């Protein structure tokens, strides 16, 4: 799972193709590699926080 937090902009934009590739490479080294990678985004604004869960992003 990757968590991205931003103020005002879409945090999902922080998960670039390069970052996704690094996550997959790191996970491949684990004794039990994950089947999927989820992204949790937190957007902070004047109205508070908006949290989204995006399963299987890479």
C-alpha cells in the first residue's frame, strides 16, 4: 500500500510510473510478494480531509 497526501491537488498524481515500478520491484523481493498494490490518497483542504482508497493501482 502506498499513501500520498497533498494540499489542494490530487495526491494520486504522485504515483508516477517510475514509483509504481519501484513498488513492484520492492514487493518482488518479499518472501510472499503482494498480489496487488493499493493507493490511499489524502487531500487536505479548507473543508478538512478527503480520503480515497484505490485498490490495485499497480
